[in-house]
C-alpha cells in the first residue's frame, strides 16, 4: 500500500496520503480529474511494471479498487 | 483607440491528437471529449516567441500597407518569453524594422492580449503614440512536460496582432471599454515554478518545476465564474444588455468552458467565435488569433458589439468591448 501511496503522491503533490485508507475515494484526491487519472495510470504502469492497457482507470472509484486492478494485472506489493 | 487591421501567425507543424503517441491509446479520445481540441501547432526548433510575434505583426502591417517605421510602440503580451531579459518585444521591434517604436512586454498569462490592448489605449490617451502594434505570442511547447496528459495536449503555439491607432477613419473597430481584474491569492494555480527569483535555475531540484502546471479543477471553476461575470460587468457598465452582444470571443481554453459561459450568460453559443479545435489553447495569443480570424471572415454587421474575454494565470481576467465598423476585406 505504501508504494501505491507514493505513486499517488508523486502525481498529486497536494494529496495527504498519510490520511488515506483503502476506502478513500479517488475523486477526493485534490486535482483528480479524467486527464490527471491518465497521468496516474502512466505512473502506475512505470512503477509497478504492469500494463493497464487501454482500459485505463475507468470505473475505479477507490484506492482499494486501484489495488485490486494492479493485483489482477500482476503487480507485486511489498 | 481604433483597430485598423489584424494579423496572425501559426507555425507550420501540425500535431494531431493521434500523434501524441507518448500517451495510452485509450486516453487519446479524452482530449477531444474533455477539451474540444483536435490539433495544435508547434514552433520549429529554430523559432522562438519573438519570431512568431514578428510574423504576426508583419502579416498585420502587410494587410495595412503600412511601413514599420510608422509604428510608435509595440506591446507584446507573452508568458513564454524568449529570455528572462530583455523584453521579447525588443527583438520583435528589430525583426520587423520598427526603428521608431518603443517596445515592451506584458505578462498576464492567458489574459495577456486583453491587458496589452488596455495598455495601448493608455498610450494613445497620453499622446505618446499614434500607431501601435499590439501582439500576443506564445510558444508553450517549450514549457510543457511531454509526459503530462493534464497539460501537454491542451496547448499550442501561435501569435496574433492588431494595428491600433488613435485615428477613427478607416478602422475596423473601436475599442469602447476595458475591464481588468487580478486575484493574486491564486498565483500558484497556474504557474511555471522555476527560472525566476523564487526558484532560480541553480536551486531547482525537480525537473518538473521548469514545466508549466495548473490545477485543472480550480482553473475550470475560475474560468466559468469570472468569464461569465466579466461579460455581464462590461456590458452593464456600458449600458448594454447581454442580449445586445452580437459576438463573443473568449480565451480559447476549452470548449466545455465556453459552453458553460454561454449557458450562464444565456448568450447563444452560435455567437461565440471558436477556433480551439484547430490550434488548441495558445494562452495569451488565443484571443488575438481568434480576433484576426473573426475579422477576416467578416461575419458581422456595422455597429455590432464584440466582447473579448480572457482569463488565466495570476489569476487574471479581463474583457474588451469593441464596436465593429463596416465590413471590408482585409486580405
């Protein structure tokens, strides 16, 4: 989870990730919008070495759903 | 102050959305959907902001059949200058051969064109100039992070210019009034953090600090709120109603912003001149480029009111009320 939060922080510098939990909604991340969600997708692919293909983060509403997607694509978490 | 002619310059290189291959293929349709932008222009490597500005100014002077030596002053609106100093306008003065003109820059980011027009009016009122070139030029492609999907697809390079004079005869439009606003509490909403005294180049520890950044949601709210309010403000101030505004040219930032301003002001969207699909957001130059295209197409009647509206970094926003004269072909 820590690695995921680091990625979120790198894309959204104003995100107070210390307070985030799996239930945190993506739309509550400061500056979250459809364009910035693509930046997060690109960074997740780089850091976790997975391909999110063209589905992007469509329909993902929470940190937990992001985690599930990454695990589904084979990402390793410490 | 009267506008006698206009000009523009767009670099030759066209970058379509599908050529932005650094981004996931599935994200490309979002660009058109979220911004209305289909392509943008990028300056060639050897071109800088002053080159684009000079080309736009020359276009304007050529249409006017006026010698550059007749120009008393050049005001260049830019937020992407050639260098920290000197003013980019000084190189424009040299490039176009306006040897008798004073020249300086105005930086009000995307509102720059409106602020520069207002400044020019002051020079006419004080008798310091009879003919001026007001030009807005931007080369944002040099300040964008090619990997940032939230900024890179939005912006394009380009320049627009007008020839302004204190003589009414033969003019295309009269500048009736201007309204300008700034809210410096939002100075970090849109910025290029590094390169100035706040974060000099040698103190820069993150490469991204040298890139343009903006807080998209805040910018959208600011733009639709202030863009709508200033339209009402400038019309009310001049005893006009919003329904009497025949044409509106807003900063060409995003089609969704323009549609929302149209909805809030109840000014039909058909009365908004839009060219952002082709050029993207050319920052301070966007209103001036659109003004040139609007005037060149001659899609208006004598006596029509045209309002220019811009909003951008600073935060800053402004509006110019123009009364259009008889149409004529301006080459």
